[in-house]
C-alpha cells in the first residue's frame, strides 16, 4: 500500500516495546485491505526484536 510507511521505519514511529502488547491483544483493520490479526506472545517478541534490530 503506497500510503503505508515503510516497515523498516516502524520502530522510529512507534515505541517498539509497547507494540508487543498491541500485537498480542490483536490489531483490527485500519483500512479495507488490512486483515485483522493477533500474534501469540512468542511471535510478538520475535517481531519486536526484529524491529529493534532494524532501528538505527
């Protein structure tokens, strides 16, 4: 989606440590093309660790 910010900049735009809780609770779609999703705690921890690794 052209309007979406690049994934690699997510850690610059949002506190990554807070993101894990959001991902576990579930993300409801923000626009029609975005699916609702929820991650288990291990997957949320892995994703936030990856995002931290991308941050400058």
